[in-house]
C-alpha cells in the first residue's frame, strides 16, 4: 500500500513537471509566431515557474503516521484482524467436519 502511495505522489510530481514543460513549449511557440514578445514570454515563463515552486513549497512531506492515519480512516482491516478472521474460519471449518 505504501508503494502505491509513493507511486501516486511521484505521478503527481511527474505531471506537474510535464505541465511546466508543455506550457514552456507553448510560450516558445507563441514567441516564435510573434503573438508574444520575447520579454513577455520570459515573464510568463518566470511566473509559471514561480507559481509551481510556491505551490510545491506549500506541500508537506507525507509521513508514515499520515499514511497510517489515512488507512485507519479508510477503515481497512489490519493484519491482526484478518489473521483473527482466518483463525475463526478455520475453527468453524473444523467444527463442520
């Protein structure tokens, strides 16, 4: 489960980087076509970069405790609960035999 959360976080970071890259290409194309001046393109690119940096600084790292709390809130069964259910099921199966 932790690996899945890591993958989700990395995917989010990857999509942010991809978005910045695509936006930069669009800005460059607009400068080439003359729809933006070079200075406007640089300014827009800087604003975009600063916006991404400020938003990423607001994100706090996810701790193991955060993950455990999220999983508890999701009401997943713990390993101990599953083991208890398996033991009870085995006992019931033995009684039925």
